C-alpha cells in the first residue's frame, strides 16, 4: 500500500513559512513544528498548514527579567 505522505526538510519548511532555517530549527526544538521520530525531525504538509494558522508575533520576545 503506497502512502501519499510528503515529508519536508527543514529548508523546505523554512521556504514555505517564509522564515530562516535557524528559526525552523528553533520551532522544532520547542515542539511547535513537526515531530521527533528517533533522532530526526519529521515535518509534514499538515504540520506546515497547522503551524501557519497559529498567530505569530513579530519581533523579539519581551525580556522576562524586566519587571
């Protein structure tokens, strides 16, 4: 039985999302994008679609130490 599941590389994900490869690696490490299977990350088109629907806030996050 053949599968139509298309896996994407981090570079392909970066291109589709319009972000840097480094940022995709951050999303992967944070668990916000894709899944880790064994020692590799797996990114599907569904992962990209779901991720792109999440609101993103541009710019640096606020300094948590300030307060």
